[in-house]
């Protein structure tokens, strides 16, 4: 994955995220380095013409020696965040060669720990510290779900949605959820289709799971009718992602009465909040 973003944390009354480019910021042609940025979030709630002067520093945890590498602007003059500049940081945060060398303690068993400290108008607030576990050699997992007598399901009023049997991907269980008569914006005019993180309520507090996924419909001749690809940070409060208008009812004739739903899921990373 080119970019990882942490969940939102608050500092001095503002909302922030950390944005990590594991292979360097491609937009700035950065190579052989990690790029890391502090990003101000939820700016729609700020007054018109807003600007925030910020001094910040980043931390990278040495898991062997139990200490943090601290990186900050040498001039310590602060950076001005505003509507046209919502991110500041370091294009070359640390060399990949240094980061990947396990003897340095920054990346152990594909786990790294990043932190941030943010100062706004002389007020100090310690940001959240999260552990991002990037899954090396992430594996694509595929599941097939056969649907029969769809016409009857569509007309049935007792079942608003149908769910596949749980299937594994990346140490987690997933299900596909189908709304024959639509859900949300697709209600009454579409077939809605979603990927759901099963048993999300049992996740450790603060955990989010990042996954790339594809959902597709195949007819009886095993021909692809339609597919969509997406990615999402799944969590206990955001357990599903998909498309309310996956297939408009006008095109139901393409499915006939029996068809197959294929789901391909690749879990790319997991973030845990540290105490």
C-alpha cells in the first residue's frame, strides 16, 4: 500500500492524522526513504480563513533498546496549517535501509511504532501512539457464494438482507451481505452488496483493519456480469463497506435466477492503539 493513515487524534482542540508513505512519497519522487506527515483533519468545522501555527515532532520507537528516535524541524519555528496547506512533515523521514535493518529495532516482525507530539499556540498535547503492523506478502483470499432462486428472494418481504457463511482472510473472518431490494441510496432500485468484518465487536479496543477487496457477480456460465473494487479501514464502529447501487434492478435480467457472488479480500495492515 502506498499510503497509511492513522485514526484521528485530538491536540489542542484540533483533529489530526499521521500519514505514512512506506515507500516514499511518489508525488514528490521520494525514493529509498519513508515519508511521514502530520495532517490536520475535519477542517470543514473550522471558521472561514482559518490558520493554525504548529510545532510538532515525530517519534519512532526502537523496540530493542526501549527508546524513541525523535525527528523535528531543526529551526523549530513552527509550520502554518491552512486550507491550502493541510499537511507538513518529512519527505525523507528515515532511510528504508536503516528502517528495515532489524538491528536498529524500528521494524520487528513487520511491526513499527510511531508517535507524534503537537504544540499549538504554546499549548502542548501528546498525540495518540499507534502500532502499525504491515503484512508482508499479504495474501489474496477468495470466497464463492452461490445464490439460487433470486427472483423469490427479491420479492420476499421477510428478509431484508442475506449473508454468506463467514470466511477467513488475514486472521479475520468476513462475510458478504446482500440486499436484494437495496439498502440506503439503493433502496427499492438496486441490489446492494457489502463486505463485512464479522464479529467486529470482539476486536481489541482501538483496532482497525485495512483491506483491499473486490466483489463481483458471475452468471451461471461463470461469466463476469459486474465487479467493483475498494479499500477500507474496518473497525468495531465501521464494520462494513460496499456499494448501495451495486446493480440497478433494471439489469436484473443479466443475473437470471441463479448466480454466484465472488469476494476477494487482501488484508494489508492492522493498527492498534497503544496505552
